[in-house]
């Protein structure tokens, strides 16, 4: 049960989250948003810690000469238990607001989670008034499990994309080890208090969510893809319904560029298409057609070393040969 002290911290965390999102929407300053979210994380941690300790809810010791307590007959009634609906509602609102920063997927997930929260909450309120309790566990567990897995994958992916490559590798290896260790501890020590487990999971979830949102705000790091050394650009001209160049050379398995210039009239469109066989049955690269008087650059990866053919698919009589040579060869 939440104590008065924990409520103060948790309200501060909620206020800091809302103010941070509003600040980001108004100013677009990511540094300010991260400061607000950091305050929310600290306040949430403090609120959860105070809830676990429950400093102001200890029963005072009775004096030795105190009279015996009086007993009164009472009627039994089902106790009103706390639920996770407020937390799920807050999570759905946070996801919808995060949609402004990380994309529509988060907003849609927040709306779905919010709809499930409203249904579950209204069912619980109705049960408190009518006394007819409906077990929503078969419905709630899959929904909560799905969103837990989705949230873990999404926020972890944002973090791994934002941190440096070596740090991402270490994080990707460390997180499964920590999860496995925590699961092993729960199996070995089944006597751990449920309250402590929930508090630890709550803090871990808040930290992961805050880190994922902050990483999404920062954006992914620049990723460099290794590329091979491109071959020299090749010029092909079309004039008089024929290719001026009858033979071209490309470097095998390297980025290739063909600069095609259609010098025929506008009514005579042409393209350059490369085939693996003289029968023109296996296409390797089919370039877009352009009308006369225009130019286009075709970019693609050259095939392995060998001899191929090219033609205009619109005027099949326009043909030529493609010589693909291995890197380091001098060619013809």
C-alpha cells in the first residue's frame, strides 16, 4: 500500500514526465526533456523505495500495563485489493505521448493498452458494487505479457542503436545474463518477498523505459556500412535506334554505374537491361526507360566475372556485350 511519502514522490515523477513531454513538444530541446525524465526516474525510485520500507505504517508497540484489546463481532466481506490498472493507465498515456517522439507505433500501442485498461478497470468497479467478481486473468496475462515483451524489445533496440557499437555489444550480452541470473535467484530463493520483487521489477522497468525514450530522442548513432571500391562509370549512348557503344566493361562484384544518354527523339524511349544469357531470359539488372533527350544514371552491383549481354527492352534489336572482369585484371 502506498504511504503518504511515496505518493509525494510518485506524483512528482508523474508531473516531471508530463512537463518533460510538454517541454519537448513546445521547444524541441531534447536536453531539457532528458533532465525532466531524469528527475522522474529519481522520484520514482524514491517513491518505490519508500513504499517498500513503509516507514510510517509500523504498528506501535503496546505498553506493558495497557488493557487488553476489546473484541467486537464483525461481518466478513471481500477486502478491496489494489490493482495494476492505474499503473497500466499511466503507461498507456505515456506511450501515446511518446508517439510524438518515437513514431506512431508507440501511440497505437498506448491506445490499445489504454482500451484494455479501461475495460479491466470498469469491470473491477462493477465487481466492487455487485459482488460478482469476474476473473480477467486469462485476458489480462496475455495482454500484459505481450506489451511487456514489446516494450522490452522496443526500448532495448533504441538503447542499442544510440550507444556506441562496442557498448551496444556489451549491453546486448549483459542484459540476458542479468535476466537469467534474476530468474535463477527466484528459483533458488522462493522465500523472497513478493513486495521486494515487484519493487525491483518496477525500478528496472522505469529505468529501461526512461533509457529507451531518451535514446529515441537522441536518435541512432551513425552506422557505417562497408562498401567495396566502385568501378569506373561507364558511358552508353543511344542514337538512331542503336547503341553507340557495342561493348562495355565492369568490375566484378563491385558497385557499378552506367550513365545512359538517350539522344533519340522524345517519342523513342530506351533503357539498358543486362542479361546473363544471349537468349535474354535471365535478367540481372533492368534499368528504367527514359524518353529521348534525357539522361539517367543506373547504379547496381556488378555480377561475377564473365561475359553477359545488354539490350534495350523496348527495342530488342539494340544489343551489346558486357565484359565483367575480376578486380585487379587489366581487361581488354
